[in-house]
C-alpha cells in the first residue's frame, strides 16, 4: 500500500534567494571567497610573507608613496575588516536580506579603493571588483534577490 505525502504548505517553504534561483547563492559564495582572499592583504604586512611576485612593502599606490611599517599594518587591518564584511554580505545575499543590494555595492566600491591603494599586488582583486560592479550594473536582478520577492509579492 502506498501513501502519498501531503504537499508542504506555502508557509513552510524557504523564501528569498532560493526562490529567485541559484544565481544569488552562487554570487554569495563567490563574494565570500573574494573576501577570504582579502585576508591576504592582512597577512603580508603583519607576517612579511607573500606569494611569489608579491612581497612586503611599506609603499602604497603602485609603490609611489612610502607610508611606513605601522601605516601598512593598519591598512592590513582594513583589509581584514573588508574580508569579514564580504563574509557578512555573502550571508546577507544567501538569505535574501533587504539591504543586500546596497551593502554589496558599497562593499565592492570599498574593495575597489583598497585594491587601488594596494597596487601592484592587488591588481587581480581590482579586476574582479570592476567586473563584479559591472555585472551588478547590468544584471543585478539575477544576482541579488529583491526584498519584495522574499515576501512573495
């Protein structure tokens, strides 16, 4: 004898990014990963170690201004704060939070400025920030769930 299970009530289904499709969640995961890479901007000045081609330097803006070791360490703390913020924004996007759109754009702009200050070591991050901002300008409706979609309107 087979019995069929009743369909779940509409109120029991997850709302937000899930109903908007997989792209908001993929975008959220990418932002978290991008944030984790920002931790590198913290580790280089604090531990004086970098990957090949990116070594510790007390200079900013493509090596044009020397700011000293203490200022570079403080800038490293800013890199760490932006890394944490990317993780928070990724969670906001995953859950379809109403402030996710504005927070994502603001954070990408902050990351863009930080990458400009950190050139030449942050050129890849600069390119990624520009590409993500361009994507948001063109297809943000697919990458970030609207708050009104969360409510089922």
